[in-house]
């Protein structure tokens, strides 16, 4: 793979805490600002617009919804936020104590979230209807969720050391990981028809097929604490190495490459890949990194 060039876009407040990032339907990047509660929009020419929010809401993960708006989890006040590309913001209340983290659009046209503190995976229709499905394990810390290739949602259980699958009717299947205390976090649906995930505590990547077969790939730096992962349309996946200040790439056969970020201790979290193949990472130090191959 060609070594990418990397540059950064600074946000107005260096202490805002960029965390989640996604490509919007308007061609811009949309980010959550976990420390200040806002949502930022960054265009290709580097223009930044921040939509303020309540710092206590602690927004984490953001995704493009099925209705042309952006939806995001508010872990601090148990809500899902919704913002249009014009900046109009509303929210949907979830059951108290949910602390939602991951969010994804499901094959049924609804938003699905992972309830970190409630041992649930939930569904929110675009009309605001909420259904929470209890998981068959207590204290599992459901973290991230993604739409799978099999008309179901797949999610990570960080403290239960498992990958879960939930069907649209709420039926749940859990797949324990081979490595103990691996701490899975980010998960994505790969272009190879499998699900790829990161193991933040074990310093590994994982791949699971829809029939439950699991492979694990140790990182060259086992202390890198991989956090987020997103499919590469050209094959493989991109992932962030939070503790190592790197963006990594894994090929479908498990070859791993890493690219150092130019500024130390930038704390890379969420990732997004645009249709042109550029890779964008939310850096908690207050910037967005752009990788161009």
C-alpha cells in the first residue's frame, strides 16, 4: 500500500474532544465533541461549523441516518440526538440509565444503539418509537454496533468478552472470544462479508463470519489499544491505535500496516472513509486527521 500523506484540520476549541465521526449525506464530515457536547461539521476545504450542545450530554458515536439526518448517542443524558444538515437539532429519550454508546442504521430502516449501562441493545424508529432488548449477560458493557451482511445487527460486549448478534425481532446470539479479557470495542461490516472488530485490551484485531467462526490478529504493538474500526471499500479495514498515536490498516488476509500521526498524543478515536478513499480520524486533542493515498 502507498504510504498516505496526513494533514490535520483544527477545530476552534482545542479542548472540545472530537470523538465520533461519520460522512454526512451532504458530503461533509460530522463529529461529536464529547467534552463540550457539540456537533461539528467539517467540509473538504477545511471550513468548520460547530453546533453547540450541553456538555453534560457527552455525545459519543454519530452515524448517517435513514432519513437524511445525522443521529448520535448522548451517553450522559440517555438520549439519541438528531441533527439535520441545516443544523436543526432534536432528540429522543431512552430508558433511564441506558448510557448509549454505539449507533448504526439497521436493515429495517431504524437506528440501533448499544446501551452500555443497561445491558441492552435498543431500536429507535425515525418516528421516535423506542424498543430496548435485554441481553442475556449482566455487566457486559455493550459498546459498539454495526449492521451486518445478514439482515441483523452485530455488537461488541467489552466486559463480557464476546461478539453479539441481534436479529430485528430481538433474538440474541453471543460468540465468546478466544482470548480472555480481550475487551472488544469497535466493530464494522467488512467488504469480505465478515465482521471485523478491535480488542482494545489484548492489542488485537478480530474477524468473525456470520456463522460464528473467529480469527484474531495480534498487532505489532500489543499496547496500542485499538479503538475504532471501519471497512475500507478497497478491501480490509482501517482502525485507530489510541495509545500509539497511529492509524492502522489490515488487509483481508491479516497483513497489518501502521501510520504515525504527525503530532504526539493526539488520541485518535473514531474513523470515517469517504467515497474517494480518503480516511478521516477524530483526534481528541481537538483536530481531525485526513489520510490521502
